[in-house]
């Protein structure tokens, strides 16, 4: 073995330098997309934020009443207030029921007793969609699914509503 150091040629030096610089540039470009892909997975989802809708539990009757409230929504850096609505009543078992007013056919707004021809039903004026008082769709009408229901809880005698869930999930 010789004690002489092996010289790096100009070509090898440029090759090593460009490979190193290219690697740093690639790493710099990949950091943002990788972080965007991984960040939502690592964030804890609070989920189920309940909002006070301003309705006392004692004021809820057997007739559905429409209630409106606002919730704060944050989309990235933009904060806004979003209006929400629900049809709330007590069923025959004295349980509180809160339905979303959005028709499952085309997303129009349903109303309680909205048609004189169909009393005691939720009615959608867009295509004559109908729902029974328990939220299930009337067979033979355009909606093919029951009305969605809100998550709910009672705190200090006030009704709090959360996210909308499909009819069977809540």
C-alpha cells in the first residue's frame, strides 16, 4: 500500500458537489408536501363541539319548532360565523329529537306542516318531498333517506346541539 493520498479529479468533485446540492434541494422541496400529508393525521380531532342553541329544555314541546343559531368556524386563517338550523321536539317517549332541516333529495329546506295537503309531516317544497314526524321519508316521494339528526346533550337545563349525523348513527 502506498502512503500517497488519492487525488479527487475535477469530474468527481463536481459530481459529489452537484449530488449533494441536488439532495438538499430535493429535501427542501419535499418537506412541505410531506408535512401537509402527515399533519392532519397527527392533529387531535376535538369533534363533537356542542353549541348552546338558546332553547331551554322546558320550552320544548311535542310540536316541532325551528331553532336557528350560529357557530364559529375556522377555515385555515379565516374565521366566520355559520348559521345552523334544526327542527326540535319531544317524541312520544318524552325524548328530545333534533332534525336537520335539509332535505335528503336535493338539499332544499324542509318545514313542519309546510303543506296544507299533508298536515303533521315535514314537507319539502322543491319536489314535494315528505317526511313523517319521526324523520323517516314517506315512501313514493322523492327523498330516499330519512332526515339527518343532530348530536345533542342537555346542560343546566339548556339544549346543546353538535354535528349532524345520519339517521341511524345518532
